[in-house]
């Protein structure tokens, strides 16, 4: 049995962004994520990796640091994915995690989480996703984890596409 990993025996695998030590904890019997949750995580990662990386690169300005921030964000997501799935808006929770990792890469400390701060952050982020990344309204809402109709309240002059 040498060389076999728990994932190989159980048929469950940890996300690729998880290190070997984290993978072992992730796959430990008491922490094993159901296959449907892993499928959801994999689909989420595939759908969001590119816009997350471009956003991080635009904010940080250094490709290596941007990739490290996104990898760290997806590792955190992988480790807490079942809890995030229990959130009313999983994509919004994931966006906050990414945003925190990008802020840390820029040397900012823990963010103030007041409602006003969150709205200001979302306004800036929606602007970046629209004007710098040229995403559609629906894609911006999906990436930020908000309803498309809420973009109007974030940016009253947000153009229809």
C-alpha cells in the first residue's frame, strides 16, 4: 500500500490548489467533502479563476504576486468550501476572500467590514470589472456574487449592455 494516498483509495480528491499537508487534512475522514461539493468547487474555480486572476493582476500590478494571491484565495475557498456553500451568496463570500488576499498582497491590513466599506469596495470592484476588464453586467454580478439588478444601486450610471 505504499505510495497510495487517501484520495486514491476513497475516490475523493482535493482541489489542485491545496498543498500536500493541506490535502491530507482536507481528506481526513472527519473533514471529507462530499463529491457534489467537490464538483461544485471545481466548477466554481474553473468559472472564476480567470477573472479573479485578471482582477488581482490589475490591482497588484505584479503577475507573480497576483497569481500567489489568487492561489491563496482558492486554497482558503477549498478548505472552507462546505461552509461557503451554506452561505446565502457563496460567490459573494468567495469574492470577499479574494479581495482580502489581494489587499494583503498590497500590504493592507484586515479590512474594516462596515456596510459602508463593503459598498465602497463593491463600487470600486464593479468599476474595475466593467471599465478595465470589460465584463458584461451579468458576468460582473456573477463574479461579485450579487444580483444583476444591484449593479444599478452600486453604480447608478452603470450603462446597460
